[in-house]
């Protein structure tokens, strides 16, 4: 089995302790995270050979990000050093009916100002079997979008499976810009991952009989979304997470997978949230793991949803769980009883 390559931005995350608001807090906890880095960490925790590709400054804050990835077993040998700054995001945790809030401070980050010459994709993909990126990375800059396109073209030419999490972020680009750029990348994608809003935000493909603000999710509506995405872009598989937001603390969590012929739906978990950031990334990591392990479509989906369910109970972006823990939940043990 070849190496799994993920490409994107790792950021410094600054967050008030507990449920303090930005305006109340006198101090901030510092951790690292970012979509594709989170996926690489999940896969490394599952025992996979996962590498994260990015560009980070050669100063101590950049090195701290590299060290954090290395600590959890991610291959950092393809990380390019240079540029002036590490992107930052501030996170204020929501509670009850008050939503969480994210403020980005990432303009001019090293990866946003990277150029195509920074990355030798032929060398990076030499021993690779899978490439993963998200819609966040091409949103960072026109350069980043061009680098993503080059990576996708090289991966496809080498027979590497390509997955993409659409991950639309309205604070990074407009829907029109997202549609234009992402449409150019989709022909190279084999596995498309989305949440309940992404297909609508990026491609205008809406699920019928669904209202995400009230937590109403229609299975039939999302079957049509997945089928339309696959038909339009030629995806081999489409996975969509289905989050029913009851409050900032309580969500119902499930997903569906379309394999080009059949639709599969996972069991639904009632989740009491500790930290929801990285929930979608942990789903993506679980999905990639299941597919590479040769699990059936249903087994793959249940593994991915269980992995992401557990992530909601863990502080920080990274999903620090093992294959055994995920399988135990997927097989029905969600009691939370003390393990002795």
C-alpha cells in the first residue's frame, strides 16, 4: 500500500479556555490544526503511512507546527520551509443556542504565497497511492489553486486515487469564485466528500425537503445530490455527512455513501459536543482508511462516521483515536463506560 499524501495549510489555533467568549478572555490556548493536516493525523493514528505537504516559515512557530505533526507520526519530509507567517485562526466555542465563532487571520501565510516551483509533485507522488485535498486550500489564493490543479493532474497521471472534501468557507471566497475554481479541479477527483451544505454552496445542487437550520435532513434529497454530483463530474464515490444541529452542544451525526450504483446510510449518533472542529476531517480520514483496507461500502461508512463521532469528544483539531476504539463504537458499544 502506497503513501497517502495530503496538501493544505496547517494553522495556529488560538482559543479562550472553556466557553469564554473572545471579549471575556485574558488568555488563549495554542494548538495546531487544519483540514488536510487533520486527515493526515487521523490516518497516522490508524497506522497508515501519511504525509502532509505544505509550506511553513523557517522560524520557531513554523517549526512548532512541524514538530506537532511529527509527534503523531505524520511524514513531514515534503514540507517546504519559507515565507513570512503561519496562518492563525481564533475559535470561540458555542454553547446551547449560541453558535461557535471562527475568525481567520491567515492572509499572506506561507502556503497562500507559495509558488508552483516550491513543490516537486513527481517526487512527492513517487510512492503514493492516494492524494487528498479540500476546497479550503484553493480558496487561499490563485497561486494555491494553481498548485492544487498541478497536484491533481500529476496524481491522476500516476494513477493515484484523488479525494476532495468540498469544504466551502464563505470567509475565504465567494460562491461564484468557488464554483469556477472547484469545477476545474473536480474532473481529477475520484472520491468527493461534502457536508449537508457544500454541494448547494459550491455547485448549486440542493437537497429537497431539507432545512439545515431546523435540523431537518431528507435521505431522498441527499441521494439526488450525490447522484447529480457523480453524474456531473464523474466521481466514483460520493460521501456526504448529515449533521442535525439541535444546539451548539447537541447534534445528531450520520452520513451517506454513494458508490455509483447503491446508496448506503450509517447509523445515527446523538453527540454531546466537546469540540466539533475537525469533525468532517476525521470523517474523511476514516473514509480513506476504510477504502484502503478493502472494507465494504457499509463497513467503510460506519467506520468513518464512528471515527468522526469520537472526534466530537476530543479537544483540538486532531482526532486522537485508534482503530480499535473506532471499531468498538462502530460495532455498537457507545456506552462510554470506563475501560479498566
